[in-house]
C-alpha cells in the first residue's frame, strides 16, 4: 500500500469515527425555513459515502431530495441570512444555521431542535468540506467512480450485474455497443461471478476510460513504451510544453508530485499513470498556474486597472419584480467583485431603503447593506471596494446614510485623502487595501473640502445618472418609461458629500472638456449605448480619458430582464468599472469571470501598458497603428473530451458534442470556429480537429471554449465552458476543466487540447 493510499484510508477512518459525523449518519429532524410563514420539518441524514446529504418530509410516501457536500460553499452560524433574521424572535441563534451553495442556487436555512444538534451539523459539514478540499486528484477520481457505482447498484447488493452496467453506461453518457461492453465486463470480472464488485468495477471503469490520446503522446517520448526517464520527460517539457528555464528541477518536481509508483519515483522516472495525473493537474491545465496567483504590480493609480463591478447588486432576479436582498451583495463580494451598487430612496421611520425605484422589486434597509459590506468586503480580496451610490434620498435621510456608513464601517470607510495632503493623482489598490470608497456626488472639489471651503449645500446636484433618464439613447423610449424620467436637482447633505473622496460623480460633457477641466478624482457614468457611441466616434480619445480617470459603464434601463451587454467592447476602450448583472449567467459573465480569474481573483487586473500611457495613442478599431504591434497566430488542436455531463434528462439520451472556440477582443480579433460534432458520445469523444486564429491585440483577448450538444432541428444545448485571458494560456498538451453555466466546476468533465502560439511577423 502506498503512502497516499494509507493517508486516504486513515482520513476515511477518521471521518467515520468522528462524533459529529456519527450523529449525522443517524439523522436529525430539523425545520427548513423559507419565510416567516413557511417552516416545515424535514428529516436530514448523511449517507454512508460521506458526500451526500439526504432529506425528506416526515410524511410517509413523500419523495426525498439529496445534495452533495461538494455543492456547499460555506456554513453560516446563527441568524446570518435574511430569512433567519426574520424569525429571530422565534428561534435562538444557537439553533440556526445556513448552508450557502455554490453558483446561483438559493441558500438552505435550517433550525435544529437543540443547540447541540445544530453544532454537530455545523461542525460536521465544515469537516466534510475540509476533507473534500484536501483530497488528492486520485482520491477525487476514486470518489467519483464510487458515486457512480452506488447510483447504478439498483438492488443495493454491493455488486453489479451486466444489466446494471449497461444502464450505468447510459447514465454516464456512453453509447457503447453491447458486444464491446460485454467484452470489457468479462475482462473485469476476475472472480468470474457474473457480477462486478468494488475493485472489479474500478478496473472496468479504468478500461473504459483508457486514454488512447494521452497514451499516444506518452509513447512518442518514451524510449521503452513503459515509462518516461528523466531525460524523456525533459524532452517532452522542452519540445511540447515549451518550458525553457529550470527544466531539470521542474521535471523532478512533477515526478515527486504526480508519480504514484514508489519504484518509478526512486528511479526518477514517470509511468503512464503519473503522466496522465500530471496532465490532468493544475500544472497540466491550459491556465498558467503562476498567473492564477497575485502576480501583477498593484501600486499603479486606480484608473490603470480593470475593476470587477456589479450593477444593481441588490437584485437576485429581474429589474421589475425581482427580489432585493443583501444576499446579492454577499454573493458578488465573495466572487471578488470590487464595485457594488446601491439605489437609495427615502424609507419609513427615517430609514433609507434600497430597491430599484419605480418598480415592484422588494425593498431592503440601507443599513443592512452597509453591515453586510462591513462583514464581507474583504473576505475574497484585500483590495478596495467602491460603493457606487445612486442617491434619491432627501437631505434628512442622506444624513442618516452618512451616519450608518461612518458608524458601521468605522476605519474601513475612506473619509479623507490617505496622507492628509491634497493629492495629485489617484492612489493605488495597494495603498487602499482594506478600504471602502464611496462613489457619489460631492459639493465642491477635493481641494475645497481639504481647505475647509464648502459651497452652499443647495448647489449639490444629486444623481445625474438616474438610469431611466438615459433610456432614450436606446431608440426604444416608451411613454411608460418617459414619465419616470426626472431632471430635477436635489439638495445634497454635507455629511454624505464628505464621505466621497476619490470618486466624485460628474456629468460627462465631451473628451475635450474633460481633458481641459476634469480632475483625476472625478468619475463619469455612461449607459452602454453612450459608451459604444464614444468608442465608435473617438475610440483613441476614450482610451486616453481612461488613462487619466475612472469611467463606469452600466446596462441600458431597457434590460428589465437583468440581461447583460458584452463587457469586452468597454474593456477595449480602457473603461475600468464595467458594471454587469452578476445574478444573470451567460457569455457576458463568463467573460467577466475569465478576465478576473487571474491575479489571485483579487478583482483588479492591470490594463496593458499602451492603455496606461498618456503619450501613446491606441485605437481599438485600428490596432495596427500602435507602437509595438505584434500579431500572433493561435493554433488549437481539439483532441478529445472526457466525461461531459448529460444535458437532456430524457431516458437514454446521449449528447452529440461539438467544441466551439471563441476569441473575444478588439473588433479585428472577434472570431469563432467549431469542431465537427461526434454522434452519441459524451463520455470520451475524439476530434483531432485543428482551429486557427490570428490575434492582433493579445493583451486584451479572452479565449472561450464552449461545448454544446448538437441539434440539427433546434438551438444546440449548452454543456460546459471555460474562459481565460489569452496571456494566461500555457502552450502544449493541456486539459481544460469545464465549468457550468453558473461558473462552478463540473469535474471531472474536461477537454484535451494541443495549443501553439507563434509570431506572425
């Protein structure tokens, strides 16, 4: 038994002996809470696999439900959700907890019968999550195989007959002829009992998933076809993976990390199993692991970064009747979002409220949003958060807003320039670590407030960006919306004005006006259509404007379904705060997640040098004119897919997968190409199709891999995707680990590709 297997067995024994988990195996009756009036008892139990939680109504005959521990992102204790806060007077906090799921799935709010039972589940689930996160790759795969075995073992006898195996293949997206399946089954049935037991099933699975594509690469570099010597591995890393420096050390590190055979490790060699594990690991991923970490210079002015930004952060659904919730802020902040938005209106009893004005969206208190901001702003990233205020409040309630910001956030709220002197430029994300900046209207300038000069508060005009006011840009202006447009000037309270330091909202007149009159701390907001118009008419001017100060772009008011615009167009012009509806999945959020998946997921990405330098002219429409123009050729051979998920739950339906590669960048780089589709094989389709692209501005390009289920009569179904910055691609033979529509992992689904990047000039 290897050290790794021993560690795995030890871990599983330790789990089963744990007191908290023992009580979870037995099961507990808890209340599932959906609202003040919806509180129902459910029986919850942890399954033997230590991975699945099963629950059902106490009434006999009712269907049960399950969820995987792997889907749980966090456990919150006490009254830490809106639902549990609403019943705080009924149940004490020590009996309450919330399970927060990955992606956009709603929370599960529970109340245990006693504080002890609540603690058992809170501690137990946290231990299981830790255990899962600490699992090695091999263990994860074994766990996955074990899960399939349990699903297919219909009669629960711990063995699988041939009929059960055939049904399992359908579940796993494999369309295999009966003769071939029977041959594999007979070869795996070592005991010749006519059924497969645990180990025999693992053998059957390994024969089924034999990676001929990887074996072909392995044998090309292996002298004897059995192993890669240290020299063989170094040759592969140099020639195929294009590693240049420290290849010997790197090869030894890979053998140490991924080679399962002790003998091979002693011989400084790598077997096929080790080679496959390396190629399936982060080292073998298409995303360069050194760029997943924080690697960029964080000491440049704020306007030199793209900033992950959310629009109408309080909404979980659409803009008309959607549910407003502080949960929207928690989710966005935990995804690394660094600019969140609040729409503030006068509320009851002098308390400002947040909701989408003039609509039927529900309302939440401003102070609750500020509390959540204080608690979650710096969980995912230490870099500054910008709170973008759309202010519709009376002076009285603006004072209350200022009070909440100051009292709840304390030192986290930036209320004066960093060194106490009149600044000459924007500070950097590094300077502003742990700080929350308010973006809003300000009376006078930063210099005035530092010199103690304050204008008449009557002159403070509030909210030039009431989003409905710019709807006419979208050529669809309707009467139902027109009557809501306000052009009135509101008064601004000095207290709220004083909370604005580096992000003073101003109306945009023209690039010429900004060049002459604008201050570095001023920020203008543009609807998507206005921004597009400026890019079309004066792209290079917009890039220069954004090298000096911040710009925010937000979706058209007509997007009442919370759909998104393409953020890439705005990044091409250097716009930093491109606000998207985080609650809406789709290609636009895939691009946002892709751009910000680098640099430690910190929510800030340094713009290319040619967009930061005010002496350069970069026009996204004409990239050939810039200094240092060096187009690249990108060749992607799409080799194979592994264990692609089923998209159609219809019995017996198996996908016909195709892969599309999309380039998102400047207009000249926008392109897409597809492979053929493969009939009836989502399990291990093989293409070996070559796709070719020319990239004119690699620094701005994102590459999106999409897998779809081909359908000749209707729109193809989405299967999975992965998006990354072109600059983060590792060339060579690489795996791409696919994500769901929600951006969550769908392991072990992947693509295997060979990537080549070469100079064109």
